[in-house]
């Protein structure tokens, strides 16, 4: 088995159904990953260890998913020099907006690349991780080109079907 290059951390196991969008993308591109539940608040020592040791284990990108106050991505970013991608989870009183704000409003010097709230953000986090990894992996770059071509072709097919239905 190939060693993982992406580490996915979730603040709660309830985030798994959303983060499966990330794992689907990584699997589609053949990017090995590992996934853990680790809370910035309930298991801070474990979280710090996973983040600080990630680069030494061959991890190149970390994706962090959390809701509510959502400090997981920021805590991880403080513990590593690897790129950290945050995925705000839906839920709570503000339905994920609080998580989004917590991720995008990081203090200067601790960057967190933040995706949209929920499943679209989880999917984009996987794609963004692939884009980052593709900088040093031409085979991933080629797969990304094919992926985007396929998306464009699907849109064209849908438009052709729409136009045909309007004529008919």
C-alpha cells in the first residue's frame, strides 16, 4: 500500500458523511490518504501530535473539517508548515456560518485555505489537495485536465438534451 500524502482530520465522527465527498475525490485521483477523528478542544494533544508529525510521515496536505467554533484547522495550521485546507461543517445555531468565519478569519501568519460549507466544500477540498499535489506530480496534472474536460463534456451533453427537449 502506498503511504498517505493527505491527512484528513475531523472534529467529530458526525462529519464523516460529509467528508466522504473528499475521500471519493482522492480515491478517484488515486491519492492515498488517512482519516482520523481528532478534536482541537476534546483531544488537543492528539491533534497537535497528528499535525506536528504529519510532514515527517510523508503527508503533504492536511484537510480539517469541523463545525461550530471550528478551531481545528487553525490549531493544525499553528502546528505545521504544510498547507491546511479547512472545511466548515453545517449545523449548530448558525448552520455552519460560524465555522466558516472561524476558518477564514485566521490571524495573519496562520493561513487556512477555506472551502465552502458542507459537501461542496468537502469535494473541493479533495480537488484542491489534488491540485496542490499535482505541482510535483505530472500524472495528477494530467488527471486534472481529464477531469475538467469530462465536466465540460457533461455540461454540453446536458445543454444538448435541454435544447432537444425544447424543440420536441
